[in-house]
């Protein structure tokens, strides 16, 4: 990935830079971004953004659970050392992590990183079982971390004083499961973590007012696979508002692509991810920016322009999409 960024000619990298530069958010959470110890890849992307007059002087990233070796059979296939046996699915350490970019100072000394939190330690954890026994084993569940990627509480210093707490995460897929529904159960509990955190039911005091829950939950409240009650309960939390960012492109894509989209019940204008339509789940709402109720929402959107919009061409470069996920944005004030 670093090579592709540095050579300046990779079409996907160019498309990603173009999308970010077009929306130009003050704070941006990137998911599915490979982590390296010196943050060389992240800094290189920031350099590319700077050339597009979009500057981010403050960065944060920690090692993700994806690709972190466990030395155990965590996926229950009878083998050890595969991508499924890492703490989060990944073929190498740091694969598909998260990164935070900001125009405002990040209080890195006060970051709370809950990525090491064990799944079994979550109150009422929805742990998998097979034939009456813990799946894949009692030993595996004793070391299995809850988060597939990361769970961060990151304070950002705001102009004029005060902080905004960013509760960021990237949950694992609820699909590709066996009869024990390990992936679906883990995804449910990853999303549930933030609800319990806000209710004071976990290991640290929750943020009181200025916070935003954001990231990829890999879970739609109406359609697709997974235990949808987790995301429904989160977006309906009394301290959270769901501004329901939408796009014209999402609604158009669902109508034109058909397939799985034809049987969905959710509003396609809220979709944030464009997946396969004939042999897949179709388009779903899985990416969220959920401000606390004390924050004032000014405008919202999903950067997914309709095909007739001149901005539609920003989504791809040389026919290569920036991502199957669209950038979700929320403009807030205090």
C-alpha cells in the first residue's frame, strides 16, 4: 500500500484523495487502512491530501487487532496460523486498521484504547457455543478480544476550549458464519460495546456531553445479515441522535442495480456501502456518524452523488472506485 501511495499513479489512491478533498471534513476516521509502526503510509496519504489543498496536521493510529497472531485456533477450523486465527481477520499484522485525521489537536495522552478488551468480559456477552461447549474452545474464548479492529475514545481539543470525544470503531462482518454464528454474535457485541460504555457499564467513565460515535458497524438496522437489534439499540440511545445522512446516489443505485435491493425494507437513500446485488447483500447502511444529543446538527450527507451529478466522477479514477463504502459526513456546532 505504501508503494502504491508513493508512486502517485495508483487509481484507487487517487480516488480516495479526491473524495476526501471534495468533502474536506475537519475530522476524518479512515477504516480499512493498513497500520505500520512509523505511520509512514498514513503520513504519505496526508502528503497527497496536502497537494490537494486538504491539510491534516494531527494524526492518530494504534495497532489494530486485525492480523494480530493469537497462536490458537480462533475460528474453529482445526488449524492454527491462518487469517481467521488472528485477533481480527487479517493476513498480516496491521492489515485493515483505522486512522484518525484532524485539523484540531488530538489529546493523544488522554486516548482510551479498548482494543484489548476481552469479549468474555462484556456484560451478558453473546459468546458462541457448539454442541453445548464454548466455540471454538474455552481456551480460545479466554483470549479472544471483543474488537475485530479497534475501539477508541479519542479526545480532540476544540477551538475556543473544550473537547469532542470521538468513539471510533470498525466492527467485523456478521456474515461468512457457521451454525454457531460466531461472526454475527461478535459483531453484535462489538456494536453493543458503545451502548454499554455510554451507560457506565464498562471499565471507564463515559463521556458526559460532547461525543460522537462513528465508524463502520458492518450492520444495517433493517436489512442484510446480522443481529440488527445491536445497531437499533445504539442509534436509539437516549444520549445519541441519528441525523440519518442520505444521498441521491444511494437511492438511485438501489433502484438501478436491483437484485437484493428489491426486497429490502430500509430507505436506500441512507445506504453507505455498495455490495454485490445478485449474489450478495445489496447496498446497506453500515457506516455511521452519531452525535450526542447536546450537539447541534447543521447538515448531513453521504457522499454518493447520482450519476447525472458532475461530482459523480469523483467517486472513481480510471474506473476504479475509491471504496465500496461512501464517506458519511455530519456538520455540527455547540
